[in-house]
C-alpha cells in the first residue's frame, strides 16, 4: 500500500506492520527507497551508490532485529540482485536462499547489471532455487548446484471455473468468442512474435492479457 510506504519514507512511521489475515509472527518491514542506479555503467559511481543502498537496508535490518529480538534468521531473496547477501557479522543470516524467477537478460532495465550480479548473488547463497527449467539449466551450465521449484498455483480455485457455475468478470461479458488467456506482467519480456503467431493461427478467438502493464519501449496493441 503506497500510503503506508509514504508514511514510512517521509515520516519514519509504519516501518513495521502486521498484515490482516496473516499469522501474528509475520511482519512487513519497509526499508528506505533505493536510489535508481541500474542505468549507470559499471564503475566507481555505481559501486558507491550500490553500497549506499546496501547500508540503508542494513540499518533497517538492525532496527528490526532490535525491535523483535531477532538473533538467528533465514534470508530469502527473490529476483533481487541490488544487494549482497553477505551482511555484517551483527546481522549475518544463519542461512541464505536465493530464488531466480526470470531471465535477467530479458528484463530491459535489470539486464545491464542483473546478469553478472545474479551470478555473484548466487555464489553467496547457501541454497539456490529456480522457478523454470530454462533458469535451472542456465545455472547448471554455470556449475551451480540448483533446485527446480516451480511456482505454485491454487488448483482448487482454477477447478471452480470447470466444475461450478462461475460467471465471467464484467470486463469479459461482451466477448462472445472463445478466449485464450494470459496471466502475468505485460512488459518487454512478453514474446510479441509468439503472441502474434498465436493470434493469426487462432483468428476465431480473442486473446486476453491479464496483469500489470509496466512501462515498455515495445508497443503492445
């Protein structure tokens, strides 16, 4: 929720929050915003600003450790190569897990530093996870011991469409043709050539994209 983030960013409030519906021992911690540095070339300026972002995160971890009396913890990092996993001794993680969920080379903004930084972060991790076979094979070729753990899905929720009288969303009510659905981010990583081929081969159907539209240099019509 951006309202809580702004209160934290501007006034230092609500940095630690309990979320409704989650166990009481789950706490959301809001660190300061990062300086956007991925556009910079490799070098002294980039390294200095990355250390600045790292220091801000470490201050937040120290505050959380004091507030909740945390002595030992497991660090789980997913698709974030902006930070090192090797924190100072006073806030060092007992076990470090890194999860790779996408191909950094295909993420336009992240690819500049993400590709080599992900290898560095993977080397720091005690356990390495991949959500796809492509990512798994990539890291295996790099000599990493990695485990394939695909994304989970609520099978029961998807079954309802077939076995219950589920009504389509209002936005889909006016579509009379069969639907080919896509759920996920709509951005530069979307394979537009594949999408175009599917549309041409299934001209009797409608392709519906469901997900957040992120800023893209590739026009999506």
